[in-house]
C-alpha cells in the first residue's frame, strides 16, 4: 500500500463497506467500472437536501432559493473537477440519455454523404447515439479499428478515415473493458483540421485520473457521477460557443440560455446535491490552495494507490495458464480494469462462484462494449470476467480473489 494513501480513512467514508451479510462476510466490491459505492459526503448532502425542505426553482421562498443555489454550486464543482466553465455544465438522467439528447441537437451539422467516426473499443453509449444520428441525416459511420494484439486503437490509417467528409469524431478516453487509455489529442487534431466536431466519453476515465476539458480541447464531454462515488446522474460538458447555438428540444417557456436549455424538465435535485458531496470527497484527498488543485492532487493520490493494486493483480493473472487476460502492454497507460476469461469455465459460472463462496462482487458479460465482443467472439462462453478497482480496495482483498480463482480452477480441472 502506498505510504501516504489513508486507506482505512478512505474506507470509513463508504457505509456499504461496513455492512456484512447474513454469513458475516463483508462484500468485496470489484465492480467499480459498473458503478462505485457511494461516499458518505454524497449521502450526507442528499439527505440534507431532502430533510431540510425540497422545492422547485426560481421561487421567492427559502427552499426554492436553496435549490437555485444548489444547482449553481454543483456546476461550479464540476467545473473545477473537469477544468471547464460552469455555464458549460449540464446534468441529466445518465450519460447515455444525454448523448442521445445531444445527438438530436447536432442534426443540423450533418447531411447526406457526411461521415461520422467512432471506435471498436468504445462502450456503445459513445457509438449508438451517433449511429442513430447518421441514419437520420444520411451520414455514414466509420469505425477506428482495435488492434487485436495490442488492445489499443489502430490509428495507422487515420488520415484515410478522417477526411473532408468527416463531421463528427467520438472517442472514449478509456475503455471500460480493457482499461486502455487513448491519447485523443492527435485524433482530434486531425478532426479539427477538417472542421469536425469532437466528442469525448470520459465515463471510465474521470474516476481514475484527472481529466482536463480545456486541455482535451474537445467540443463535448460526457461522464457519470455514479462512477466516481456519487449518485446515478449524467453530466455533459459542451464548449460554450457550440452550446449556445445548439437547437435543443425543450418546452417553450423553459430557459433558452446555457446550460439550462439542455436540462429539460425538473432535475433530480437530491442527486445533484449528492454530486457536490462526491466531488468534495475527492477534494478531501488532495492538497492545494484552490479547489481545482486539491481535486487534481486527490485524483493523483487515487491513481497512485490504484496502481499499487494493479501491479499485484496483473502479475498474478499473467502467471495463471488457464487465464487469458485482455490488457494492453506495459507502455500503454491503463485504468485499474481487468477483463479476462478462464479456459473451460463459463464467465457467469465463475462470477457466481466468486459471489457465493467468497462474496466477491465481480461482473461478467460484454459491459456494453459489445463491438469488442464481436471482434473477439466471446459471448458463447459468457463474455469476459471483469475486475475493476476503486480507491477503497485493498491488497488484502486481492489476496481473497487470488485464493478464490485458484479454488475455482482446481475444482473444475
């Protein structure tokens, strides 16, 4: 364990880690890529909002004024987390719903014969909204392929994929399947040369390392609060100049200014309160004079801790002959996410064994990275088994998994 990372203090911030089941065995949460546990500051802020009076916006009374302030507070918190402007931040049901909503607003930018670029590596939430957009506008969709050996995007023919016809390029920063972190800058540089819009899926990135909207210089970024210790809530960040001109479908009396025009209907105010608490938790792990600095520092502490865990699990999985690990090489940046298969064992059978015998929360399937499940035809055996770390995971928990995997293989052979 890293010397400076306060693992016991961190774990104490997560009530779910303190609850044991009927067998008095505490669950071990290795399902972070699917959604992390909720931190106490998030819960506290949600309860505070709910129990001290709820109201809708723009009233003259105190609870309405409190809700107005809450929404502004949340936008400023996200702005510091992602290094964007508060007026560029909109919240919604989830990342997928926001992506479909935004895709409809982009229809005026495409026409018959235009091209959209997506990737084989991505979660379908950053693929299907743009495929639907292409169907509605007559555009064509092209995929940046994955290198099956290296498990990174194959960008060798990128200059042939991105052409004068390209109008939109959507890339995920990090794969929720392999953990591969993609350097989107050179791809977006090519896209900008031909005037294409650039879209980032940062859902799997934000929980693991500091993401900088200005540095990415993309037009649109999506992420999800429940992946970084918060509530089920989606976040869209849209560059101001683009956001202001987007023709968003909304009710006639609803605000037309950004970012409110994208936030159709009454928002989930208690979840937005929880978002503030989740960001505060990350901030509490860091140091610095400004919140942005504390958030960067906090994410660096999380990343360092998770990399210690990574080294212990990755080496172990590579040494098991029955295990096929789908992970890029050491020189490729990756999140602490491991997808693998076990020879002769259906993935659902494996995760059921881990859950029932060891109370390990480990997922199986394609995790909505279903294009990858076509590139690597794995679904006949249940897809992949996936372990993903969060800052509350420990070396001791990895040892429990090691024993569980050895027991499973020994039992089946």
